C-alpha cells in the first residue's frame, strides 16, 4: 500500500474514532443504535486490521503520522466504546448546567411536569426533562441518558427528598433495577 493510501485510511480511521463516541452516545439510542453501530464497528475494525497489517508488513512506506494515527484512533475508539466512561464524562462536564436547571425548577412556580426544549438536548437525551416538587419543597429532576429500546431507560436524577433517597439506597424504588450514587443528591438510575 502506498504512503498516500495509508495516509487517507489513517485519516478516515481517526475521524471515525472521534465521531463514534459523541454520535453513539448522544445522537442514537435503542434500535437505531443497534442498526448503525454494527456496520460502523465492522468498518472501523476492518480499517484497523488493514492498517496494522500494512504497518507491520510494509514498514518502508510508514511515516510517523501513520503509526501515531493508528495508535490514537485505536485508543480513542476503545475508550469511547464503553458507555460508563462516556456517562462519567458527560456527568462531570455538564453537572454545572444540570444543577442550574435544578435551581430553576426549585425556584419556579410549577409543582411538576416536564420541560420539552431542544436546548436541553445534550443534557437530556431527547430534550425532555421531568420534574416534581413535593409539598415539603423537595425536588426531583430527571435527565435522560438513554431512552432505550422497548422498555429500558437510564437517567441522571437529582433528588433532595429524604424518603426517595432512602428508597434509592435500599433498592425500594419500583421499576428501577440499578441505582448508583454519583454525588450528594445525584444518582444514575436504570430500568
């Protein structure tokens, strides 16, 4: 394989690796994710194998760009393939934005409902944010992570309701299979 062909394939592979994490985490869920992920992963794996073979067999046409590019693409592709890593980064980097929405809900006049706005898209998959306010002033705000396929979903939940926090800790919350405490008042729940 020539240097030019190797450079083109390396660039394509790096672009695919950078594209895959945000696209599959933020822009797809459920069945579309299943349909698009398999061919995308197959093409990425095929390009990686072809480039790795050419890097080892035809060393005379290798450049530093090829070696570093394939390594970086492989590392980024591997790291962004795992949902827990993407979820952790999403939670940490967008916590301030989510907290400001929670503060707006706490100070707002509406007791419960949903806020459907495309401006919330990266904060909540699909743009909807669901909230409830109890008589005692406690608040629950839910930001979707994954709407799922058929009956699964996961979300980041803020709650300052002591009873609900106790139910989450003890596994007494109906319809929730997985609860993980992230920080004070913030949880990741999944069904």
